[in-house]
C-alpha cells in the first residue's frame, strides 16, 4: 500500500512555498490612488463570492464521484498530486513559459506572407509538399467538425424538441 498524503498538505505547501514568492513581481503601491485600491478590493470580494458559489455547486458532484471511486479514491488522489508536483518540477527545470505576443505575431505574419506568396505555392507544388499541407488541412477540419458535434451534443444538426 502506498503512503497517502492528504491533499490539504499539498495545498498548504503551495501557499507557503518559497519558490512561489520568488517569482512574484513587486509593484509599487501609491496611497494617493484610493480608487484603484477600492477597485482591487471589490474585485477580490467578487472573486471570493464566485469561488464560494462554484465550490458550493461542484462539491456535491465531487462527493458523488468520490463515492463511485470507492477504495480507489485515495491512491488516485495521491497519483494526481505526485503528477502535479512532477509537472511543476519539469516546468521550472526546463524554464517553460507561454510564448510572447511578439512570437505569436511573427508566426501569423509568416503564415499570411506565405499564403499570399505565389513563389511559395509554386515551390510547394514542385517539392510535393502539397500532400503534407493537404493532410494537415484535413486534420484541422476533422478536429473542427468533432468540436462542433460535441458542442451540439448531436451528430447531425441540433436536436429540437
């Protein structure tokens, strides 16, 4: 039997983690800007109320899922906590971060410049790369259609009553 750590231990370790505090930026606060502080307070209160209502809504569903899992609940929670910690370590070790706006912008500019360039399309046809582009477009279209089917919750059209 694996040792089981309660999930609250991981939550507390995240709250009191020294690494978390190292990465937070310190912005200067100006006491003359009281409207900004009031807005921040209101936003925090609103988020707190939203969190409480979400928790109230999801708590019964979580307890039902927990009852369905039965004796598998503790090992599953342990495995999820270990995977989360492992992913955090990999994220930090590899210095992973979301792409910057400049990177995204340059990628889209490259795509659009190639789409409008006639020499690019000639070279694509000559090098038989058109087959690969066709497969990519079929994959993208298929993923889009599957998303539509899932969104409608029906295979063809919307189910009307």
